């Protein structure tokens, strides 16, 4: 059985993962971390990760960017692999996580769903066909009005999948209102919409002369991300140090 520390246990995603783990006989949450303790849990909850003295096989993180530095330090110090799901990390924090992966297994993904990670592979193939043919690339992402970061980590990951495949020749444009000028052919526009309780929608547009090809992914419930995180935790427990992603989890199925 995989023993899990749930970092951010009393947030929305933490509660969903807690419910999923309660129904999975192969995993157990043995401790939670959250500064808010006004939720009743069947496992002990600590306000900070440094206070946690419960042994575990892996940590699942769905917290906020401010808490990630201490989490990564704890992971290295105690040799506990970590599934890092929090988005909105700075370049420095991402570099710190990569450095930590030399000493402990780290799985980082901007989106934990099977659908999004399959979409990334499809976009790489599409870009190889459409980009050389002069198609413009645009991404529109939509999320609920409580989301703090914009654009979403998933939108950036989709753009990165395309850009990596094309030799990183594209620039990302987040706001066209600052300049009144023609669109450059070597750019990917990323637009963010925030409203209501939209769980997550991502649309990738390849717009060419007289034809448009669109790839869309819609999440109707956050459970798709939670299920992916639990599967990632099962995969990561016991793994050697290194940087992993959801593609590794899918490949191991």
C-alpha cells in the first residue's frame, strides 16, 4: 500500500483526493498539511510541512506557490518523492525542483489529466504539419473566477509542447493590447478567461488560409486531475531520483 502525505489537504483538490484515496485500497493518506485546520480528517493534519513527523512513501502537492520551496526542501531532507501539482511557480522554483530531482524523485505536471497529456502528444504531431504550412497558433484557456494565475500552467504546457517540437522558435504573446501591430508568424498567442465555476477548458487553434483546425479539452470535474495525481503517486513511490512527468505514468500503464 502506498502511504501518502497530502500537502494542501483542506483545499478543494485536497478534499477530492482524500475522498478518492478513501475508496482505493492500494493507497492511504497518513498525514495532511494545511494552515487551515477547520476541517475534520481521519488522518493527522499539520500546519506546515516541517512539523510533519509521519513517515510516508510519497507526497502529493496541491497547495500554492508560496509553500512549494519548503515542501521541496522537506522532500530532499527526508528522501520522500513528491508529486508537484501546484501551478504558478516562478522560474527559480522550477529550477529548484529540477535540482532537487538529482537527490529525490520529483514528478511535476501542470495538468494531471490523461486527456491533456494525450493532447500534448497530438499537438506535437499537428504542429509539424501545420506550422511549416504557415498556420497561426493561438491558445484560449478558461477557468473559474477564483483561479489566481493567468495564463494557466496547462496553457503554457500546451504551448511548450508545440514550441519544443518546433525547435523553440516561437515567442508567447499574452496581451495584444500593449502594441498595435501585425501578428508575427513566429508567435503563439495565449488568452485567459476567468469566470463562474468553469473547471477548465483549453482550446488550441491552428488558423491557416481558408481553414481552421481546433483541438479542445474540457474538464467537467476536478476529479480528473485528482485521479491522475493519485495514479502519479502510486507510480512515483519507490522510484530513483529524477524528474518525471505524466507521460512516464501513462507509459507505465
